[in-house]
């Protein structure tokens, strides 16, 4: 957990202009809900949160703060088969890391199980609910289609007394799993399929992580959710567009029952991101099948994964702000998310030098026994970041990709007979290429340097076309660096419904490099520090796999900012 990242002033948070803001302001103008704004974030504790949930977190907590209201954290824990206290704790950690606080307002749907049950008996007594013996498959068949009305259950017209007796036996555990359900009696011919006598309760003889073995029946989400909102005094129940058809059912339950608060459900577009999946079911498959290394794998769009990769809370909040709030679903290019963290780290991350795929250089005219220390700027974007001293010696390492024996027309880096600049150091010229006699592999370059070019400029004003990063072979240390790429090869891995989305997994999404040559100062870096490896990207010291004097570096993003190029083109 990055405690330093948790210091976030919510007073400065402003939600983007939107139709939701218009609704809230109109409600306040008309003194609806006595001028209160009370929202909630209602996750199910059956997995870790992802970037889509981050949008909902920012909106719910953001609107509450902006309008001097309240926001609850409530776990909709109505399915004991998939939920756990561990996931509930993960979710709390994620929300705090993002910078939001529910204060003392932590609730669980399971807190209201007794009240839910009492409301269910009220529906039965009003003739609005009945106990049904159809199997799940039969219920689906009886429901009909979008174009064809459903068929009423043969158990639909039982008396209130019989329904009440059967429901109480369900609660007492007298029937086996899935043998009976409680259904709302609404309209089997409704054009809205959600209104065709939906389930309210089903038998699930499963231990609940909070209530133990007390309950043999559990409420369905659509029933529990609206009642939880009402019990907690929620005014604006914000949810994503897939719940649009559920709104009629949400309101129906509240209209039938003697509740005091009538919250308003408002739907907004969910967040979809390219090169990944946002379905919790699909993410669970990837974790359970070990296609990734747990819920906090840095390739996942989970908040835990983004945190471990090195994203900052503020960059995620900025991303949500830029995405905005819409009424129709769309897919956001992951380049925008990368742009947000890159934009922040450009201003805050210390620059260092690291060589990931080293090629040795020997400067033949540099003294054997000489070491010198050169001044390097920590961050040119921050005048207060200062500078540091980096060692320089006769033997260096540069990147293999920075040398080409037979250079192409647009290759301007080091080549035989060519001169380049070493960052903060000297001009060097490649004089000879040394190869392994058995393989022909280039193993060393013999170069000369111009001692008059110290600091990177020549007294005769001659120019070079490339500046390379480097490290001193004598002073650097060997480190491990993990390069992360998109989890999926294609922007939309679920576009082809005929093929399993897992066939689109990118086998090169994680590359681990051993024996990277790192600037000596990096050896003392601590977990959760962020750096810019010059010319290579932004990197994060992994909080789990790093050890004293042996930090593990995760690449957050490369330096290439495709989104910035898009913005530049559209602004012209």
C-alpha cells in the first residue's frame, strides 16, 4: 500500500459536466429529498475492482463531496457462493488508495437480511409475490421472448396463506436447493423481460461469510439493491447502462412496499477499454486458470494490478475525468490511460539511466585507472529536483539497439566510423567491432572519445544526430526489469464471439530481463518509487518482489505517447 499516495484533498475534486450533474442540480433547486445528495458505491465482494469500478467510485464519492452530501460504501453480498471477506478487504484497500473515504458509513446488504425477509412476506400478503416450483430451465422457457409473451407459472395463483407457509418452510431449510423460488407477481406479457415475474428469493444452503449458516434462502440482487438504497436514505443511485431495463423493477419494488425513501436510479455509460476485458467473469477465469499471476497482476485492468504496475491514484482520477460521463457505451483507447500517468510522471519522476540489453563499449583512449563523476539533472521539468553525480569510466554499456553495423538510412545512432553523444558525458566514435568468433555475435565496440566535448557539446560546434544513454561498467549493478505490454493482441479481444477471448492473449505481454545494467543509485531505491529510465520509459519499484539492495522494476509505460499525438493532430 502506498500511504504517501493516499493523501488526497477531496475538496479539490470536481466531477466533469454531465447530465447527472444537471439532474442533481435540478433536484437541489426544487428541494427534492430535502436538499440532500446521498450516493453509494455498491460492489459485490466476489472479485477485485477494475478501472471501470474506478469510474463509479470517482462519480459517487465525487458528486457527494461536490454537493456537500454523503457517500456510503455498501457490499452487495447476497450470493454466498462467490463472496468472501478477503475480497471485501481488497475493495476497501482499493478505494482508500484511490483517495476516497466513506468515513463511518460502511454497510453490507447482509445487514438487512431480516428486513428483506419481512418485506418479502409483505409482498406475499399483498398478493404481489408467490412461491414457484418451476426449475430454472422451466422459468426461462416460460418467460417467452422479446417478441412473444411469457406463460404464467401453474403456481402463480396460489393463495397468500399457502405462499406464506411455503416461504417460511423455504427459510427454515425444509426444501432442497433450487426446488422452490419466490417470484414477484407482475406481468408475464410485459415488453420488459425483467418484469416477467422475476425471482426474489432462491434456496441456497451455503454458508455466508458474514451471517454463517443462519440463512437457507438468499435475496436476488434486483430485489436487495433497491431496498438497500432505500434503507440507507440514498437519493441518487448511480449505475451503469446494463441496468437500464432493471430500473422499472427497481421502482416497482419500492412502489409496492412501505418504504420511506424513494431513491432515483440513474444510468451512465460503463467504461470499456481497448486491449483488455472488463468483465469480472472473464477476469476471474484468467486468474483461476493462472493465465495471469493473481488479481494484482500488472497486466490486468484491476485497480490492484494498476497499483502494482506503478500507476498513481491521481492519474487514474484524471483519466476518469477525461473520459467523462455519457449516456451511451463506447470503448476508450488504452492510450488515454497511459497518457494520463505519463503526463504526471513526466513532471514528477526522477530521471536515471539504465541499460536493459547491454552492449559493452571500451573507450580506448580513456585512461585505464581514471574514474570521474558527471553532473546529471534529476528532472528537467522540475527546477527543484536538483542534480546527482554519475560515474564515468573507460568501460561502459549502451543498448544493443543503439548500434547497427550496417545502418539503415534513418538510423542515426552509433555505427562504425560514426560519432554520437553520450548523455551528460562526451562524444564518442566507433572505431572497431569485436565479434564472438564462433557465433559472429557482436560482443564489444572499441571507441574513442573527444575529451573536449565534456558535458555533451563540441568547442568547434560540430553536431551529432543522436544522444545515447549509458552506464559505467565498473560502477553499475545487475538488476531485474519486467517489461509489460497489453494483455491482449487485439484492441477488442471479445469482438469475435465464435472464438474464445483467451486465444487473443498476448504471449509477449510480460518479458523479464535479467542482468540489466543499472545506474548505481538505483540499488538503494525503495518499494513504490517511480523513475524515468531515460529513453526507455517509466518504471516502478515492485512492492512485493523487491528486496533490500535488490529492487525489482516494473515498466509502467513507455515514453511513446500515442494519445498526445492524437491530441496534437485534432487541435490543429
